[in-house]
């Protein structure tokens, strides 16, 4: 089963480069520039993982994550930020992580791969 990733980042270059990388690795990838667009995309089709920038226009990423935890409790959220350090991302649930931008691609792929392995084991 192909894993799906939604990348939510208002910085188009970062969003697009991550999308190309993950698509090349076999992931189904969609992108959104803000929380509102992400909400519309998720209403159409849920994602296994959401890469979520913290500093977003309209609704900040951590506020959006509170909604996501209610609506999509099993979805993994990986916060990312180049400006902020997040303390205790696990307060959003066990399957929540934080990566500092620029994201180490190998670490991201390993993290996503570990989710794939855990899902296959169940």
C-alpha cells in the first residue's frame, strides 16, 4: 500500500523540493500552502503523515495540529520549522515529531520508513 504524505508549508520552494524527493521515493504526495488548503485536501482524502510547518499564515501549525488530533487521531504529524524550536511535540500525541529546518533528508526517510515497517507488522 502506497503511503500518503501531505506537506503543509507556506514556502513554495521548500514544499516543492520535499514533494519531489518523497514522490521519487514512492510516496503519494500532496501539498498545501496553509492550514485552510490542507484542511480542504484532508477532507477529500486523509494522509498517513502530515509534514506541518509551524509558522503558517491564517492558522499556525500547532493550532492546526490540535484540530488534526481530533479529526485524524492516527495520522502522524511531523512538525517542522526553521525559526522555532518546539518543546514537547508529543503533547499532540505519541505519533508526533519535530524536525528543525533544513530537514535532514536521510532522517526524514528513515522516520517515514519506520512508520511503513510498523504498519506492515500489524
